[in-house]
C-alpha cells in the first residue's frame, strides 16, 4: 500500500509493474531534460531588454526544433510499445478468477475446478484491529498462488467499476455486460492492496481490493477450506 | 586617442550563442543526473533484491507476523 506523503509508485510486486516503473523513470528523465532546457531559455529571454524585431525566418532552427522533438518522441515510443506488447503476451495462465464489481463490494469466483465464490466487503473502520489499514482491508481476500500467471476476468453487475492493484501493475474496468481480461504474476508472497478506480456511487471509495499471494500448497489448502465452509 | 566603437548590432544573437549551448548542456546534465542518480540505482535495487530473495523464508516470516488471512501463524 502507499505510505503517507508518498510521491512515486508503490514497490513493484510483478514483472510487468517493474517494467512500468523503469519506463516511467525513462519518460520522467526526458521530461526533466525538456523542462530544464525550456526553463533556462525562458529565464535567459526574460532577463534581457535585447530584442530583434526583424527576424523573418530561419531554416536552421526550424529544422532543429522539428527533428529534435521527433527523435525524442521515438525515444519514448520504442520502450512504450515494447511494454505494450509485453503486457499482451500469450501467458498461459495457471488459474482464472472472475472479479465482479457490485455496489459496493467485489465478488470473486474460482470456477476452474470447483464452484468457489465469495464476496469481499471492506472492513469498517470501527472493526479494524491494530495493524490493519483503514479503508483498505476486506473481510475476504483474493488469494492467489505466488509466481503463477493468473488471469482475471473483470466485469460488473450494476454500474461501472474498475479493478486495480497498483503494486501488481493491474487496472481493468469492470463494465456491466462485458468481460474484460487482465493477467498478472505475483513475483513474491505478500498482501497487495488496491481500490475501486471508477466512480460508482456513494461508497466508491469503500470497496477495496486485497490480493494475497501465498505458496501453492497453502493456496490449495485455503481453497479446500473455503469450499468446505461454503 | 578615440574610443573603439562599441558593438551595436547582433547583441541578441551573441546572447543566444552564449546561452543556448549552456542550456542544452545543462539539460543533458540534468537528464544524466536523473538517469545515474535515480533510474540506474532503482534497476540495481530491484536486481539486488531478487538475487538473494528467499521466497519461502520471507513467506514464513510474514506468516508468523500474522499478516495473511489464508494462512495463520504456526501454532494458531
């Protein structure tokens, strides 16, 4: 989860998020390059009374300030397209989970082998125990096996929602009547938080997402236990 | 002895010829500083983290700390 006054991204917990982080650093470096140049030129031009009223054209500078931005755009586009295609790779998921958005909770269905489904409501602030995070905890978490490609099919039962987990680099709109697909691999075990990312009514801020990545044997025990409890 | 005639033309051009190379150089320095101060250390930090990462050990530590819902600490 994010910590107070955090400016940057959360630590990456999936390979795709790591790539997105590095791409963002690359793009920010280019932004810094352009901003420094422009700021220096603005200060240099504003701090003089010298003018030239008779400039009509200059082929040389026109060529420079056409070619240079084109080169910069290519330097941004190539890594960007690389990540875009990386995210769309055929990834042969080990598990498919359906995440359905409701007003105002998520429900998860694990129907690959048996019929496991449960709702995931936010834990109200007054019910939190010490160590839990306000507005982020849920009563039932989406448990996944670590280091396995997971496919998530996202949809909604009423209005638009969006299933997002920043540290996994995942965000997918939940549209009623439509099945959207996304995928991720949790690189390490842990608990990863997200929040609904499409305005959906009064409690839009109070339907968080919690993904728990555990080793496969523990995932299997958990899913067996959940089926027995159902 | 008469004074040399001062430069009366091309003053803005002279200022531009002085400042523009500095502007370009400074912006390249800023980009290089960001690349070697932020980007490369971050890539290295992630590589170092996963080089020695023991998922089982970390999982057990997290489990005993009680942060998981699906797996309780041993003894519970």
